[in-house]
C-alpha cells in the first residue's frame, strides 16, 4: 500500500492516475476468435552437401585413421552394405588407397535441371573449386547452376552459333570456348569476355580444344580436316597439322608431354608432334568414326570411343591396345576419367545409357555399374566434380542431370539376377484417355517413349478405343497410372486457367 501511495503522489496534478485493467473472468461458454500467424510453408530442395564428409576426412587425416596408415588394409574400417552407414561416407579422396572402387560410382540421380527456354546441352564444365556448373547449349548461351543445391543462377549469350566445346586452363585462370561458326573466345573465371579469334578453320565447326601443359599454347580441331596449334598470348596460329582424311571430331594435348592425340571421321587416331608438325603414330583400332578420346592423368593411357560402340584403351609406352570395352548398344558420345581414381571412368551413349568402368590390373572389361536410360536422348557431354563425389551430364533432351553416390547397400546400377526378374508376375491393364490421346503420345511419341524407359514397361495406345494398354508388374502399372493421372490433371488445370483468362 505504501508503494502504491508513493507512486500515486509522485504523479503530476494535471496527469490522471493510472488505472489497472484486470482481464475479465474466463467464461468457458465464451468463444474468442484468435488469429494465429503461421509461418509460410518452406519448400525442400534437393542438394548434395559434402561439407560433413570433408570434415570427417580431415578429422581422420589429423588422427591418422586413413586406410593407408594401417599396416594391414584388412584391419582398416570399411563401410557395411546398409543405409545406416551413410553418415560414415567420406569423400573419395579419403578412401583413395582403398580397393573399394564402388565408392565413386554415381548411380543416384540427385537433381534434374532445365532452363525455361531450354535447348540441347552440348558442353559443360565445373568452375574451379566445383562451386558452380557451367553449361553451353545449342543457341550459344551460357547457363550457370549452383553445384550444391542446383539452383539457377545466370544465363547469358556467349556465341552467335551453337556451342561445341569449353576447356579450362591448367592454372584455372582462363576458359576457352568454341562454336559451330569457327570462333574461339577467351573468358575469365568470372565469365567475363577477354578476347576472341574469329573465323578459324575456314568457318567450319570446331569440335575440340585443349591446353598444353604450360598453358602457353592450345590446340583446336574442326570439320576442315585439320588440327591447329595456337599461341595463347599472341592469338596467332603456329602449326597446321594435316593428315586426316575427313572431319576431326576430337583432340587433346598430353597432360605432361609435347604430344597431341586426335580422332577423326576417317576411323583413325593420330599422335602428333606439335613442334615439327609430323605424325608420330597412327592407331587403326576402330571401324567407324572416332567420337571421343581422352588422356589419363598418369600420362600412359589413352582412351578412345567410336560409333562402332566400342571403347579402346591404349598404352602409349608400348604403343599397344590393352583392352576393348563392349557395353554400349549405340555409339559412344561422351567419356570422362575420374579425377582421383586413375582406373575409373564414365561413358555415355547415343541411347542415353550411362556406364561406369574400372580398368587396369584389378579392373574388368565389363561395366562395373550401369544406369539405363539416364537420359531420353544422347549424352553429349559429362564432367566429374573436382572432389570426385558427383557427376554432371548434359544431353540432347535439353536436360542437365547431377548424379551422386547411392546409399550403402543399394543395388542401383547393378544388374538384376534372372531369378529375381522372373519371380514377379506380368499383368496387362488399360487406362481410359478420352480426348487426351495425343497428349499421352506426345510429339513424335516422345512422352510415351520416355515413360516406358522410366517405368520399364510396355505401352500401346489404342486410338480407336482411346485407351492406354500397359504391360508390367503391379508396381510398374501403379507407377504408370500415377504419372498418367498427374499429366492429365496438369493439362486440365492449364485448360481451366486459360478459360478463366479468356472469360
């Protein structure tokens, strides 16, 4: 009471005393409307976060727990085939000295990206450090994607003609790009134009670029049947290597020596001396156009691919063929060595199949892992992340896909046993389409073909009865039904929106 009186007397005479408002007695029959502010719904986006794996590898190196530190590698800890051990998966560099090469087979599709005005992706490359992915499309546009959460960042016009190739220098200070009009451009790491060379190779398409080990020179090849050596600083042509009888489709400089390898439409692979301009050797292994070739980082192996569906591995020290790899059903359109494991590489085919190989002493001539119909069309380009835990592929189906390692114990990429495949019973069911027959078929059958490849079922559209016939297992048929109903619902909702706008 004394405190209350003191506070009352200290107030001014012209100021009204404060009144204490007590809340009314709660009445159970009285209902009050309260507005609750709910936070906006958050959308979860797929990502591949490698920071935890990198920290775990750094911890193991500091504590001396790497597989190389053990006297007997059998005593080193190994991942068990169970999804619970996914938290123990480190980066490929942490298990570099392990014999478990399956740690780098990227058979899980992490994300699919596609620009709004999309065109076929002809080339792609990771930026230095692997933070972003840079792609070049058929319209000569750069597209920049985030390398962790795969979000779109930038699109800009780079060439007036279609992209053909892009190549970073060994010191990661410059980027070279070329197009179908015979133009070569220099770019900085911030994707700012630096310089350009116009109308080279008689204005014919340029298919390949490669830097010398010292980055002072680079080489290009094109449809004019020539291989040309350029001086980087002067932008001047130094050598014209002539010897191929047809279009030169690929070229690459040796990682440490003064040797250039080129593959042509005349089915030949030639090794050149860039200083004298002479042919050192010619390889006659393929029976059709040589589409791709690439040197291994050890400098001893040369990998070549052709339209004859065969990949060949050569040892240039003895100048002999080590093995022929047969696993593609169509021509091979892209290849890339793993940045850390020298005996592992990936290849893509014209039918969209993605294969992983392990060659060498402990390797095999059969694909180690296979992703059937990874794309709906040809895989034109692919590139490994510098850390080796992810692979990016670009295709003629206008999509760029990111592939990551699967969970431990997953059978993705492995062939099913015959007993398991024959155990499930096959059923046939129909789905009524009504007036949406053309939508399910798609342009030139693209929609139904991609759906068959994704669900591994057989489909047929009866245009007289207006039904879709599906042949497959129960799970496959249910998956097709969900996809078809989602497609029809999306089409009907779009039609309703257009009708409302017209009204």
